[in-house]
């Protein structure tokens, strides 16, 4: 099962939980942008950014260990950076034993930098989600004038993720309860290909259901007067104190970026 | 204004070629409560989607409150007709209850004060006043069905069209939903398999079977005709 409860904020009620969601959204996006702009190999700045994330986690009373552990989920996606190690320029550190591929030092530095930067970016997003309810975040997006269609798509994603996950769980339960094994035979009587085919059909059925649902949902929207124009209640004014609190981490990160660009 | 529904010789063919409605005629008078019964696949849901212009007749005509259902009238007709879908997960497409109930009024371009008042009143009417900030996904089916009704009540519809409102509810949730519907003085057309609901709430019954109207008469007459009910796969309450 997908660990959907990760999408809910923690129970604590800290200054970070109470901060205006628009400020939090902008701060998180700025931190991710600044992290992305950091030059390769600025390990001191990475450590400082990491410390900033951990400080935020502690203020928000979210376990730093948990934040780091969840951020590791991004590792498979940064795997692509591994190729840099073998395609980078000289100097070479060594050669890989069997294949004889050269290990490039600049390539290695770049690869490790990308992994660090992606971990820090994901940690910023995790902290945002851990302190802000998703519905509040949607509200923040539309009051920041992000186009209504985009916000609607993200909102549908959130609303129907749960339903689709439930539907997937029901399908696989239905499959499992009919996947009996003859007495005395090994754990699965059927071949891998047979099982792969069943799974393929299940995914197909899930897609068809999602497609049909999208039509019914659209009909429900039309029934209540939807014309494609975004409608929302006007957002209240931002409180200057919240803007100030949001500026602090962004300025720290920005000065780290400036320093590492100079050095 | 007459809150009426007139369906004349309506035939509808799905793009795939399936004839879901054949020569269906039906009229519902002001404040009349009509039950639409018939087996699965009879065409009940298809008919309901014609009443606010989501589907348009292949041939025939639909008139609501005296206005023909055409592109020019569609905005007005959608404000008059509150259509509640069978599956509340289709009707509740916002993560938060408040936003779903506010969706209709916001699209009617009402001022914020009025939108908030209507959301409060609609949730109050269905007994869900404490749930405005709840996440729809976390509600029970009975609660979702109530919120789904609130999403159209907030538009102050003249006509309520409900698709299988009691399907899947446990006895207590079903009873409280029936009491809720009974308290609403409006023109009402309801598709259902729940014959006790029909007996309790509706003055007239229309049987739809195999894409056609098979019978149309006062509830007492239809429910006491055992042969007719059996012929169309229905059971007396
Ligand atoms: N989107 C669709 N495309 C093609 N056929 C459909 C579609 N929706 C329903 N049908 C068919 O139309 C017939 C009537 O369906 P429906 O109106 O949902 O019946 P009911 O609500 O009475 O159970 C059924 O045979 C159904 O398979
Ligand atoms: Mg139906």
C-alpha cells in the first residue's frame, strides 16, 4: 500500500504550523530553487543548508531522523547521476575492476553534489507537507494566482489518489483471494509470466475505471454550473510578521549561495 | 414559475450505438414527488443526465420549468435542477467539504458573504454543520451522501433529481436520509430500487425497463400490482 498518511501534517501546533501557507509555499520553493542553483562541490554550503532543514524540523517538532529517512525515497531518481562518474573528464581516480571504466574525479564530485542537492530539496518539500494541510496548500496556490486549472489538477490528484489507492487495494485483494494453490504444491503454482499478465490486466482495469470516473466527475462539475472559469473566495491580506519569518530561512540560504559562488 | 419537468418522446443513443432511452415521455408537476424504478441498466441514470442538459436527446425534447433544454438556457436550468449523483465520490471532487458545498454558489457568482451563508445553511439542513472543514475522503458513505445533497441545496434548486439516494446505506443512515428527503418541499424525481422508500415518500411511480417507460401511475396502484412488479424484476415492499 502507498503510505498516504505521509500527506497529512503532524499534530503539533508550532510557529511553523501556524505560519501563513502562502509564505511557507514560497519559502519552500525558494529553498528548492536556491539549492538547485548551488554550484557543484560546495559541500560546506550543502551541510549548512542541511543544518537549516534540520533546524526547521526541530522548530516544527518533526523528527529530523524521519525527515532524512523519508527524503531517501528520492535516491532511485538521482541514480541517473551515477553515469557522470564514468563519463566525466580527467583526472581519473581509478578504473572499475571488471569493466575497466575510468572513475572521473570531477564526475564523482558532480554525482555526489546532485544526490545531496536532491535530498535537501526533498527535505524542504517534506517539511512543507509536514506542517501544512494539503487543502491549505491548495488555497495558498490559488491565492498566489497560480492558474486555476493547475490548482484544480493538483486538487483532483489529492482527492482521487486515496480512492485509486483503495481501488487498487480492492483489485489486488480480489486477485489474491482467488489465487488458491493446490495442496502440497510450492507457494505459487503459476509462472511469473502468468502473474505478470494478471497484474497487467489489473493495471488496465484501474486505468479504465479512472477514465470513467473522470467523465462522471466532469458531469458533476457541469451540473453545478462549472464553465471552466476558476472561482474562489478572495484571500485575506498577508500579515507582515509572517512575511518576516519566511524571509529568514530564504535569506540564510541565499547568502550561502552567494558565498559559495564567490569562493 | 412552474417547477416542472416535461420529457417528450426522448430517444437517446450512446456514441457506442447502445439505445439507452427509446421514446420516453414523462411529466412531473410542481412540488410533485415521482419515483423512477426499474432494473439495472434500464436507463434511469441516462434519463437523469438529460434533465440538466449534460446529455442531449438524439430525438425528442426536454423542458424544465417551461424552458427547453438548449445551450441558451443551460445556465438557468442547471441552477434550477439539483442533480445528485449515485456515487458521492463522483459528486464530491474537492478535498474539503466546504469547497464542494461552495462550488455551485461560487459559480453562480454570488458574493462571498452569501456563499458562506448558503454553505452553512445547506450543511445545517443535512445535519453536517460540524463537517465543513473535514476531508471528504474521511467521511462515511452516509455522511458523503448527505454532503452530496448539501452541494446542490446550496444552489437553492427548484427541482431535486436524486440517483439512488439510499443505495448502500445501513438502516440507520437510510432512515435518517429518508427523513431528510421527506422534509424537503420540492419537485423531486428519484431513481431507486428501494421500494419501501417509494412507498414512504412518493406519490407517483414510473417504471423504466429496457429503455422504455413500462408503467406510470399513483404509488398505491403500482405497488399493489404484483404481476406488473414481477414482470419488471421488482418486489413489493
Ligand atoms: N457512458 C456510456 N457509454 C455507453 N453505454 C452506456 C454508458 N452509460 C451507460 N450505458 C448503458 O446504457 C444503459 C443504461 O444505463 P443507465 O442509465 O446507467 O441505467 P440505470 O441507471 O437504470 O441502471 C446500460 O445498458 C448501460 O450499459
Ligand atoms: Mg444508474
